[in-house]
C-alpha cells in the first residue's frame, strides 16, 4: 500500500464539495481517509471522483468552482517543502 497521496472529492448536504486524502489499495480499490482535509466532513457520502492525482484534483476543483471548500482546495496549492 502507498501513502495517502491521491484525492477523493465528495459533496455534502449543503452542496459543498470537500477533498479527502486517498490511496489505491493492492486490490485496485480506493481508500479515503475518514475525515476531509479541512476536518469538516465525514467519509459517508458518494464520491464525485476517487483516487485522482493532485493535478486531476486541481482541474476538477477549478471546474466546479466556488462550491469546493476553500480550505480543502488550498491544500492542493500549498508548498510544504
């Protein structure tokens, strides 16, 4: 198994989207963390997309626009090095 270096996007009841750190399992399935990056959403809802790269997540979030949690999406642009 690899680190949680992929992303899953989920929509909450208020029609806001949140990102979850995810990873691909050995059997090919996608496993997402139980809380969104911002810690405001649980991993209970259906996904908009699963186990996508950082680049793919950036493009999808830009396509969706303002409905994506700003805290979650800012994680895609942060420079931690």
